[in-house]
C-alpha cells in the first residue's frame, strides 16, 4: 500500500474534517448560549445518565467521551463546581473514583437535550435522505469498527 494520497482523496478527507468541525461548532454555540453547557459536558452528563446507577469509573468515562484522563478530570472539576456531578470513591479500588450524575445534572441534561437533538437534526440528519443515512452509517461502521458506547 502506498502512502500517496490523490488530490480527490485529500479533498474528501478535508471535507470530512470541515463538516465535523462546522457541525460541532454550531452545536457548541447552541448548547453554550442556551444552557451554558459545552458539548463535552453534555456528553459526560449523557453518558452518566445512561450508566447503571448513573455512575461510571473515571477511566471508563474518559474512554466513552473521547477525552484524555487529565482533560476529563478538568471537565469533572467544572461540572462538580456547578453541582452537576459528584465524585465518589470506589470501594473495591482505593485509587478508583466514580463520576456520579446529580439531580441538578439530570435536570440540566433534560433541559439541554431538546436543543442538542434539534441541532443534530438541523445540521446533519435533516440534510440527508434515508439512503444517504444508510450509506453514511455503512461508511462510519468501516471507520469505527468497535461498537458505539
């Protein structure tokens, strides 16, 4: 396999990058202006809301939200200051910590979810017909072979 990239391949790659950045920026603008919540914070709250007991070990949460351990720690610090999450010690591992969704975090997530869904729909889903969505799904499945979390 060659390391060469054709001009057309490079165009497609750059289009993918630009689309992802534009959609994410738009989503960020909507979430921040309406709910004072960055997309990464929304994702943390969502992942915790879907987890058993509304809690995840910090390492597992970092993997799910695609942040470094230190990046997640800083984000959890902010969310904890806002009382949207709390940390709890892991009884089976003295070094382990859980991030736990609070009632305030659950409420903020519920308030932000319609904005999030409207932005995802308006900036992505509504722009594609059913066949294009199936094609997109098939392409992304090739790029992301592990099952989604």
